[in-house]
C-alpha cells in the first residue's frame, strides 16, 4: 500500500480542526426543529423548564468563569506592555468605540425615522386594555452619575457581586400628626457584578506591574499562569456547548405564547432593527477594518463563526467572550491587544444594543403618536449611547436600559412590554452584532499598534506553546498514519 493512501485526507484534517464549530451549528438547528415540533404537543411549563435546564447549567458555567477571565486577561496582557504601549492601545480602542457606537445610534435613528415602523394599532393589538401604574424612575442624569460611581468602586470585593444604582425610595414622616410620604433619591447597592469597576481596577493593576518592573514580575507570571489555566477550562466547557445551546434555543421557542402572531405584529420593527444591524456588521465595521489594516474584512468575519454561533445560543456577549478569544487567536490578533481590548469592549462597545435601543425608543414614541423634533432625537441618541455603555452584557441586558431611554422622552415605561415579546429574537441579533464589533475593535487596534509593540516577553508562554503545537501538527500531518 502506498504512503499517500495512508495519509490523513484533507477533509478529515479540516473536519477535526472545525469539529466544534460544525457540531455547534447543528445544535442550533436541532434546537429550532425540536422547539417547533414540541410546540405541537403543547408542553407544560415544567417540561419547558426541564428542557432548558442543560442550557441553564451551560450559561452558569460560562458566567462563573467571566470574572477570573476578565481579571487574568487584562492584568496578564497589560503587565507585559510598557505604559506607553498600553496607553497607545487604550487610546485607539476608545476612539474606535466612540466612532462605532455613534454610527450605530445615528444609523438606527435614520432608519426608524425613514421606515417609520410605529403604528398606534400595534399597541392596541399587543397591550391589554387598562392603565398600569408606572414606577417612578431616577432621571437620566442620575444614571450617568451611577456609571461614574461604578467605574470607581469603594470596595473592589463588593464590586465583584454588587453595583451602585440610584432609586427613588419612599420615606414616611409625621408632621403635626399627619403622615406625609415623600419620594427621595437614594444610592443603593444592587445585585449584579460591577464589571466597569472591576475592569478599571484590573487595568490599574496591570499598568502598575509594568511600571514597577522586575520586582513585580512574579505577580505578572502568576496572572499569566491563571490566564492559561482559564483558557484551558474554557476549551473544556465549550465542548458542552452544543448540548447547552440546543437546550436554550428549544426552550426559548417553547416559551413564546404566539410565535407567528408576535413576529407578524411587530414585523416592521424587527425589519428596521435587522436592516440596521446588517448594515453595521456587513458594511460599516468591515469598511473601518479594511481602511486601517488593508486586509479582507470578510475573511476576518468568517473566522468568528464559532463565537457567533455561541452568541446566538447564549444571547450574551460576555458569556461568549471565552470563545471569542479563541477565534481572535486563530485570526492572528496579538494576545496582548485582545486581552486588553476585548474585555473592555464587551462591556463598553455595544453597537447592537445602542442601535436597538435607539430604534425601540423612537418606535415606542411613534406608536404613542408623539412627534419628535430635533431636541427629542438628540436626547434619544445621547441617552441610547450612554445606556448601551452601562448595559450588562447578559441575555436581555439591553431591555433593562431601554427603560432609561424611553423615560428620557417622558413616555410610559410600561410600553417596553411591546418589544419584550420579540426580545428573545432581538437579543440574539444584537448579541452577535456586539461580538462582531468587539472582534473588529481588536483587529483594528492590532493593525494600528502592531509595529510599535515590543517583542513578546519570555513570561508569555502561551505564544511559545502554540507555535510548538502548530509545528508538531504540521509534522504529524506529513507522517504516515499507522494507528
């Protein structure tokens, strides 16, 4: 038998290399098909909950690893750079964030004003009759102050599980025998990781390690080791992804009461959002990447397949971040750039969320018959941009901050329930847009700073390990398979 016939065929090598991607894609379609079939049997709520349980476990494992992943990635990445290099990466990253976010909001505003999907009849069909008592919410300027408070936490341990939020609290006092109730603004600690505070703290630690020099290198090596271990854990968790993603997709389809009717009723709203997201990810972001790097942006986009499929399943760009790291490594983005830009971008640069909130706010105004002037349009644009920065990178995180944008126009926040019916679908679409935007941010910044970055230090064992692995794989492919 000739040696050629004993070699591994190319299709087998390609299948083995992208096996997880192919299995994940199959799991999405499996979840859709199972969900549509099981809808015919009208399953109980308990059965739907059991079907979604594997997906719940998968999401929990990904969320559990977010905090150590952010801390290890940021500190290990920044500590291997000098202060000048980290400052150069940070400045270019935030310029990109500003450009992409502003464009997403402006694009969304133009589309929703031109297409005008809002029709008062939609509200009549979707909302039940009868008024609802709207809870009093803090004004927009207080939300901006909350953003700054969370960036500079007073307790870094508390920031890992709580964040600051300004709320109206009803205080009762007795004056001259009369009981008087008064709503007072008060800053409270609410459950939920303060990601902005953790990120800023980790950036400071990484910069200080770099400035201190050799005396701090043992601490740097510790975070490099943690980073390698976390990435190994991520690879193991992702093999559970196909089961978890299929479970999530199936359960979400089963949870919607009237799947066809909901989509039909809000079809023009969905169409407006989809057109905006497609223009952002297929034209705007690739154009920026091409102008900076002079490389084919669609080859780069194709390399994000695994992360995008995971994002569709989980609906969370934060939960997908471990997978995005792997895609960027395979695309050749410098790990020192991706470890800085991606964690920050995942929580700051949310193109899909910003565009969605701008469209949704104007859509709600249109169905209420509110005419929007230049002042109202500017208010929505600014508030949507700031709200998207503060939005949690978790499923339906943008729905929470949409209430802030709607309240800035003086509209009833109960009308958010209109778009809540299709948020399960919109959440997946804006999540994939956020992932693409963060990935392109890494690619753009890498192209801008790659010539000025110092050589990889000996402490960074990851690159050395990968190069050795790639070399051994190439050698193995040339050998005769005798197994």
